[in-house]
C-alpha cells in the first residue's frame, strides 16, 4: 500500500500519520538504535480479535509493515531523524535486528519480500532526487502527489546488491508479490490513468489489469495467489472525470471516496466488495480466502478516525476490529492467519506519531 494515501485526510484529520510536506521530527524523538525491541500493550476492551499486542516501533512515522512468507520477519517504511524522507527497514517479528535496507537517500515506499525471502522490493526516488519529496501545490485543494520520480528496485538481502527492476518513466509503486512467486502487481500511471499492472519478478511481461477511468491502486495478492484485492474510486461523473484527468496530468490525485474491490490474478471478474462511503483502503485477504481486513473512516461523520474492519469477500458481515479513537491502518495477516501486523497512532509519545503493532489473531 501507499503510506502517502493518508495525506488525503491530513487537512481535516489530526490523526493522519504523514503530511505531504514532511514536518520536522520532534526534538524528543529517539534514534531507532535506542528503542526497546518491543513492549506489551493492552487492547481496547472491544478489540476481541487482538491478543498479546506488542508495540514494535517507538518514534517518528512508521507504516506499511508486511510479513515475509515465514512469518519471522517484517519489512516497513519509516521516517526518522537524520533521514531526508521515508526509508525502508527490516526487522524480526519481535522487533529485534532493525536494519536500514534502502540507500538512506530520496523517498522510499511500498516494500515487500519475495516469497523465497532473498529479495526485498521497494520504490525509491534516490536515482533522480536524493532529498525529500518535493512539496505539493496545495492551492488546488487537498491533493497528493503521484510521484513520477519513483522507480522500482529490488535488493538482494544476501549480497546487498541493489538493482533497478522497472525504470519506466512515470509513477510506479504499491508493489506486492504473489506468494507462489509467479508475478508481482503494482500501481502505475503509464496509460493516462492510475491502474493496476502485473509483471514477472524481473520486471518483464508487464500487463495492465484495470482499464476503467479512475483511481485503481494498492493491490494485494491472496496467500493462495489466485485473487487480487485493491482499492478503487467510484464511477466518475463527467465533471469529476475531467478534474481527475487534469490533476493526473500534473501528477496529482484527489481521491476522496474509495471502495474495496476484488478480481482474479488475471484481472478478470472485477467487482466491488464495499459500498460504505468515505475512504476504505489497505485491504488484505485472510488466508481462509473468505474475509478481508481493511481500514476505513466511513463510520466517522468527520472522516477523522480510521479503524480496521473485517468483511466477507461476498460483501457481507461487516465487523469493526479496532476501537481506539486513533488511526489504525495497513493490516496484514501472517500466512498461517495467526498474527496481524498494523500501524496505529495508539500509545504515541507525541501527537500524530505512528507506530507498528503486532498481535495474535483470534476468531
């Protein structure tokens, strides 16, 4: 998923964990080397699915933590003191052995392990811009950048070699990989729209999977590699379509409403799962293939609170999972379905701090 998506709501949401124009780290922020490995935290009483919660990060902005196939390691992106913008890190599932994996330059996002655990994929701007992402023109209202400086890279975790996988001009990010290793899927703006694509893991065989005008993005592949779950904007009116196209021509987007959709791994049988209003994003399929966990603000009339929800792939049985009154997002189940990792503002040492949490999942 794209951490920057949450910037859509920063203007009216104090709980948004990131701003399009990066703000300074608080003076009291501790460097990552001074953090404890993890700390036990209590669930809110209504969070019946979450047990043995542990906080894994302790300062700055941390999000998009995703499991490797073994359930022993996590990759995540973090903005920390001394770094120009978000960078990619890995750590063990207990919070130990945190390690910077990106170059420490530019802006990085959307990291994901290859199924064999050898490679780490992520998007970065470091080849063309070693500093922070340029500021966004907010005179157009609340928009976020579809950064055309991103290229897709992969790092060999054994040798440390970093290679460019896709360097095609334009935005390419939000990459995830099928657990069977047969393809990866990502979001790009190459055809005058924001669409979902798939490709071989070496970047060859690129194929577009969505073709309806409007924002399609944030694809995740089910643990059986048969289904892609993603977020999509509702059907656009002619006026909204013109605005969308004009903004995208300036590498900007203003998606205010998003639903959860599913399609098969070939891009067929695409259909909506939710019709909630507001913004639903960061969906991930439970290993049983029947339920989807995602984040949404549809239940808050002001659109400020994001919680995790669970819904059947058939669109039935909506259930709220988190209740903290803070931001909760970017959930992912481990392959055995026994653990959930997500990002949250809960227990932050300063207002708006976003950290990573892991919990045992119980039905």
